[in-house]
C-alpha cells in the first residue's frame, strides 16, 4: 500500500471513529481499534488497555453527559499517526463524572488527540484535555 493510501485509510478510520462516537455506538467505536489498543488521558492520569476496558470507559463516559457538540480545528495524518484538534462542549448529567463538575454544569473542552495507527486501526489514543466550566 502506498503512503498516500495509508494516510487516506487512517483519516477514514478516524472519521468513522468520531461518527460512531457522535452516535454513542460503542460496538462500532471498538471496531476502529486494534485488539491491544491503549487509551489514555495524561492530565487525568487515566489509562486503559484492550477493547474491553476501552468499551467500559466509553459506557461510563457516555452515561455522564448530554448535548455534545464538536468543532474541528485541525486534523492531519501520516502513515503512522493522526493528529486531531477540536473544541467540545457538553452538559454534565450525573454527580459522579471525570471532570469533578456538578450535575447541570456545561463544560467547554479543548481536546487534542494523537492517534497511533497500525494497519488502518487505532493502536493508541492519547487525549490531551483542557477544560473549563462555562455555565453552572
């Protein structure tokens, strides 16, 4: 496969990944990962590995928020990586959540992803999160 084809395949995988996230389809999200995937958010000292743990993380995450919107700033890829920079906004719907926010708070989050890719799938997802409560 040519380098250009690998890059296009990687970008398509990430597009599918975010489309599946937007619809909260965990079964489909998991298809975009390798079996030995690592998912981490360094600012929260959070790290899971394997599809089963990643799926559990998504279930917990989706149970805590609503009214999710995203604005893509930049996205580019190489044969081995995809970089994605976006602004997320959502409302917290549970008292226990990863943002230490209160139920009903609206969060604005700058979310920068570095995806490591292998054979057209995500082998490592690192999420760099910068967030603030914008409405209480």
